[in-house]
C-alpha cells in the first residue's frame, strides 16, 4: 500500500450520478449535525464560536480531499476541548495556532515514516482512561453555564479542580431560568432521537429554545452576551513564531498529534466495518496533518476524525470523500449567511449539548468492564490516567500512563526470566 494515495483518486474511477446525489444528501445532513456541535466545542475549548466552524470548514474539506478513508468526517471534537482550553489560557490563541501547526507537522511526519500502524500499541487502558477523563472535564466545565452561575470578578478557573472550587463558592448565584432552560434542552436531546433519527436533537434543542428565550425575554445568558461573533470567511493569519514558544508548546503539540492520530484512525476502523472497505492509515495521518496546518492558518483549532459524524455520513448514504467536502461547503454557507443569529443561542443549551457529547464519549461501560475483568495492573493504569486527566491535564496523563504501563511490562518480562 502506498504511503500517500488519497481515496478520492480511486473513488472517481467508478463514480456515478446516483452516488453523487447520495453524497450531496449525506454531506448536507452531516453539516446540520456538525453545526451546533462545532459552535459548542469551540466554546468548550475557550475560543470564540466561529472558530469551531472555521475548523470544520477548512480542516473538514482538506482532510476529506487528501484522506485515506472514503467516508471519514473531520472537524473539532470533544477530545481536544480540555487541552485546547488549557493552551489558550496559558499561551493565548496565538500559542494554540503554533501548537496546532506543530502538531500538523508531526502528523505528516508520522504518515511519511509509515507509523500509522503503531497507534495500535497504545494500551486500551490509557485511551479509555483519558477519554473518560476528558468527558468528566467537559461536564465540569459546563456546570457554570448550565446553572447560570456568576463567578466573582477576577476568578481564573482553568483546571477542573479550580472550576469545581469556583462552582462551590458561587452556587448561591444559581439562575433558576438558566437551569430550567438547560433541563428542557437535555430532555429534548434525550427524547428526540426516539422521534426522528434524521434530524439531530442538538439542532432541535438549539432552534426551539433560542426562539423561546428570545420571545419570552428570559433572564438567561446567550452566546452574544459572552462572545463577539464574526460571520466573515476564515481569515488567513500566520502566527508570530519564536524559539521560546516552540519549546514551551512541544508537549502540547505532541499530545494534539497523538490524539488526532488515535481519534482519526479509530474513526477509520469503525467506518471500514460499516462500508466493507480498508483505509490507508498513513495517507490519513498525512491528511490530518495537512488539515490541522490549514486549520491553524485560517483561524481554526485542532481537528480530527469524528466517529459520530462519520457514522452519520455512512448511514445517510455517504460513500466517497465528496460528502465530507460537501459538509464543509454547506457549513461555509451557514457561516456567511446565518452566523449572526448564533448570538441568540442560550448558553445553558450549549452546556446541555456538551453534557450529551460527554456522556456519549465517556465509555463508562467500557471503563467498568476493564475494572471488573482486566488484570489489576491494567486497572491501575486506567484509573491513574483517568485521575491525572481530570486533576492535571492530558499531557501529564498520557506521559505518566505510558511510562507506568511499559514499566509494568518490563517488570513482568524480567520476572518471567528470573522464574
């Protein structure tokens, strides 16, 4: 298998009008799903709402065009929210752009060196541990908006523990209207999939409650109250790079690259089973690298393959990279035409959407299964990675998790030789 051969080359050999129509429909539906998620994930990442759309548009198009999968849909994902928020808090948006550029270069290098298959050597206990940890940090980060809390002036809560402390101190400022709005949004998100599989519950919750809050003038914070929103095209911007910033951001860049590789290749494996195909992992890594570089240059945040959006693409008839490119183009049109109206979306609704994202990615059943059935040392690594992700950050969690896992592996091998 060639190191770099985009799937679109093979797809167009036998491409039909019927498949084009199916891809157009799938791309449109995936864009509808991606719209509220992209905005919500940008907010969870500590950046302005339109940056989530910039990511889905630019990275989504580039990765679909160059990728090693027929159907993988890429964009902002919950896996990055915690680390991106931490980078922005410590190094600013420009620091995030530099880290994303570096991560993109690392991903391309991984693909060129044919390291796509090495991802499978990252232990399951670590991937489940940090995924569950990310889910918990997302929930903690959204409690403030869900309850409509007001933090005291000067509060600088970045880490999950700091946020919990700030929440505890501000619980008396709870806004009952915000809580009611959030609960109704959660109810819609839970019940709606039983009514319709085609239209995403997140879009229904956003549309219904935005209208209700606007008409009733409820005392609930909206996106426009907290953020200034731009409806302009993704702007090209080259960050100011210096040696000190590069050195400081190397650990973050590696974490972004590893996460992007794991998430995108897992998404490819899942979609391969759905369409009976085989992806090119090295091509996908190169495409993810190019997509992240382009995202950083056009105001976006880190991107990777999104398993839920990819599955929706397949289920709605997408069978070629065209659907991923269509999804990006539709989001571009939405950005230019409808983005100003995003200012009216209530923050508790965004929090509810992210609660559901966190629940769906938490893998709590998998977590419990490992604790019940896996060897004690695997459970130790799982819990350690989970706790470090919540209490510290992903960089520490992955580094310590891998170190402990392979230290245990070495001890076991040494013990066997001695025996």
